[in-house]
C-alpha cells in the first residue's frame, strides 16, 4: 500500500511502470523519464507532478504531459482499476 506522496516501480508484462499516490488518487505512467531514461519513482512527487531525479524534468502524473524541461516528450499513462 502506498501512502500519499509515495511512488512505486513495477514491471507488468516486462514493461516498467510507476504508480503514484496523490491524496486518495492512484496514477500510473511509464516508469522511465523520456529525457534521461531513469526511473521516475526515484524522483520527488510534488503534488501531481513527478520530478526526475537526474535533470529535474517534470511530468503531470494524471496526463503524462511534460511540465518542465529538459524533457520534451510526454509519458504514457495507464488506467488503474481499483
């Protein structure tokens, strides 16, 4: 069980996925930053944004949108069924 503000890295069918808990919400995205290709679950979750631990690119965990450079490509997001 994830606590609010925490992230967890998983592999589902060989694909790296990151799961984030923001308040009562769970969100799932690709695990790897589209710029540095490092696990985002090792980054800092700031509200609905995850910050990459290497170059501080940011992504919205709800939509996958890139919200801060140097990343330019969005993350894929995945539906979570609870």
